[in-house]
């Protein structure tokens, strides 16, 4: 069986499978199930121990050097979608080279059956923990619709005031061909995949101290520079955008269905405020938000288009390409650039 056929077979397995380098722990191959259960958290090229947080590297290496398997249990997913996973690591050879084969099995039902045998006292403890988790869930839901500083002000004072932020950078993203995907794809599967992607984006945004503002259908908005000022707001959003694109590239390598995004970025003043009374939401307004949206619509698939204002703030730390003058609806002729990569700092 050739390599392509072998990979095709592995993609159909109900178990999660990955192959890693025994020295660097770099993941050389993973099937779709492994990517779904253990997605990259911020750094999309993270090695195996970063993807499997419960992996004890030293114990694993000692077992593998003795040509013995190493087994442990971990959890994949969060909340209602969390699952118990049994992981087995063993040494193998492919084309004469040593590798580490990782196999993960869903043992959720087995653990649920064991849980039913717990005593009544443990059930009481579980109820107490559930109450605490519910309290944390409510807070988390509120933090999903407004920045922490705004949430704390509203919690302590009962109201918030609109604020102008003169130094901010806005990112707008949407997916190519999403409308046709809603017609051709099974709805629950499509929404599950979109939720997984947006969850990964949220982690990347949080990693660089930015704020996810909102999602509208397949559109995603993030901002840096508010509610707390940041001198590196443009560079933070640039790093977020590059990692979002890299995440989708890595995901597409492991999945049959391809997700291609367009991203627009602009730096300038915005106004932030809570709107609504019963179903309120924190939102940002201003020409800068509209311009970021216009730039996103001008981008090619997997391209990041930035305004000249953003370019001036990131050009010393990032590689950018000239896109020339473009007519932007509502903004006239604008000189645009593409954000290509981050420059490596000199030692």
C-alpha cells in the first residue's frame, strides 16, 4: 500500500492517530480525528506534548527506549462535548526511520459506567461542583460578549459609558463560499466545524491579549487596543491574523473539506459601547470598522489585506507586499498591502 492510500485509510478510523518524531516530538502526520480531539491551542505548529497536555514526556521516553508502550488517559474537548480518551504511545519504524505512533480511543462510556458506581456522598460533591461550574459558566458567557474590564464595571456599577479609543486595530474575517456550503453540507456537521474553528480563533485572540468582538454567521471580528490601551495593538492583531491563516492551512491538510478565509485589517480610532437593554452586547463603531470590512472583501482566499495605517505600524516587524491603489467603497482610492509573514528577530 502506498503512502497516499495508507493516509486515506487512517483518515477513516474512529480512533485518533498521530505519528511524531521521537527526538523533537514534532507531529509528522495526524488524522482528522486526532486534529478534532486535540486541536492546536494558539501555536498551530506545537509539538505533541503541547497538544496532549497530560503526556509525561520523561516517563514516555523511558518506556519507549525500553521498547515498551506508554499509556495514559486525558480529556478531549470541553463542556458538553468533553470526552475521556485513552492514549497509547509505542515505537515504530517507517522506511527505516524511528517514529512514535500515538493511538487514542474514546473511553467516555466506560468511564460513565464506572461513575454510576460512585457513592451517594460523591454525588453530593458533584452537585456542589456543578453549582460552581454554573456560576463560572454564567461569567464566561458574559465575558464572551464583552471585555473583562467592561464586565467588571457593569458588575460593580450597574452601567457603562461609551468610550473612544484613538489607537486600535480591527480584524475582519469571513470564509470563501460559505453560502454554497450551507446548501451542500449537512447543517449540524457544518455548524460543528465552524464552532471548532471559531473556538480555535478565540484561543489565538486570547493568546495575544486581543478581544473577540463578535461573530455574524461566518464573519469573525477581533480588535486590539481596547478596553485597555496597547502600544503594540497593530502587531498583536497581525500575529493573530497570521496564526488564524496557519491554523486553517494545518486543518485543511487533515480534512477533506477545505475552509478558506479572507482577512482585512485597519488601524484607527473606534468607539466601544454596550448596546441594547435586555439582549445587550458590547460592540465597536466607526469608519475604521467599516474599512476593515471593505478590505476583507477585497482579499483573495487565504490573503490578509491591510491598510496603509496598519502597514506603517507593522512594517518593521512583518513582511508585507505592495497591492497598489484600490478603490474602496465609501473610502475612495486607498493604498493597500498584503500581510505575508512575521520577520524573525536577529540574534
